[in-house]
């Protein structure tokens, strides 16, 4: 694991909490999500992704089915990080930082807060031969494990696009979750209303949009075509304005869809703004679910 990410995350959170007398990163964290402990039952049948520590072996042996102690499983939130990936994350954000670094810092910051509050969390990504799913757990070792995995896969070409990864999460992981999506404008463009509706029937949905640099300036490298763009294109003001309109429309469309279904999104362009943007994401979602 690259421990630079971990040290930055801890330092940034400490700096934020020291300057705030009351903030959403601490006491208000648990109040932002719907459905906490509302579905209490004694036992339920095991489903894919459950923590084996929650299995009631005595009851399972009597019934012939694997049963989970539901009051334990639902005592915590289940946070699922869905991480987008691909060569596109070698590109830069609007503020000139690597998209990979901003995505990993955003994921790590939220995971660190989740772990600090005792919730279970997991990471789902698409890899070259299918999916990688870490299963739900908590603790420092698990936190480092998912961040290491995401760092390992984030620049590799996935087998499935992000919308299919979200479909997989909705259909295969049968539990109430807080889904934290880490993606970019290309990923946002693939998400439609029917998918958001499916995801938010039983789950909360939060999205971090890692911004893309504009094709405007002195030297712009196209990571897909593996070449620098022609300078006469880079200086064309009309092309820049057209690109900005297209990007703005994609983000606005996604934001409107998310809002319609009680989901929340923020855009991030640098590591330095991560904690402030995470606080904004939590605050918006708390207001949305409580309002």
C-alpha cells in the first residue's frame, strides 16, 4: 500500500476537525443514512457478502439453512464502495492533479471515517476477468486492504463499464447498503434513471465525480489515443466552450437524477479539497434524507 495516501488522509481529517467545533465528519455522521436498525429480526438466511462472524451456527444446524443474526448485521451500516477504473484515471483533473490520486484519496477518506465509526465496508470493482469484491468487514487491516486493491486496479482496463458494475451490485448484493460511487464524467454519462431507481429502492447512494481537465491549453495529452492534441485545436475558444457545455450538461443531468431519488453527488478536482467535499457530501445527504 502507498502509505502517502493514508498519512494525507489522517492529516487532512485532523486539520478539518481541529478547525470545526461541530462537524458532519464526527457526531452527525451516523444520522445521514436511512434505515438504521429499522429492520430488526432475530435471524435471516445468509446472503452473498455477509460477514461469516454473524452466522448463527446453532440455529443453522437445526434448520439446515445458513442463518445470520440480523440484529448484529444491522447494528452497523454496510458501506459499499463502487470504484470506477481504467486508463482514463491516468489523466488530470480540472485543477491539474492526477485523477487516480483524487479518486483514491476520496475513497480512502470516506473509508477511514466509516471505519472510525465502526461500520462495515467493502469494495467492488471490475477487473480484467470480471469483478473483484472484498466482502464486508471493518478494522484498520481491512481499510488498508481495500485501498491497496483499488490502487492496484484503478488504472487497469476493466471488463465491465461502471454502469454494469452498479447493476451487479443492485442484483447480487442483497442487503441494505450505503453505496459510495467513485467515478468521472464518462461514468456519469453511462448512468440512467432506471439504474438509479434500482439502486435507491433499498439503498442510499452517494457519488464522487472526479473531474476531467479541459482540452484547452499548451500541451494536452489524450490518454485514449496516446498522443498530444494538435495545438490549433487546443487554442480554439469555440471548441472549449462547446466542451464545457457538454460536460456541464452531463453533470447537471446526473445531479438532477440523483436528487430525484434522494441520492447525492459532489465533484472533486484536488486532494486538498477532499475533506471539505466529503463533509459537503454528508451534509447534503443528511439534509436530503431528513428533509
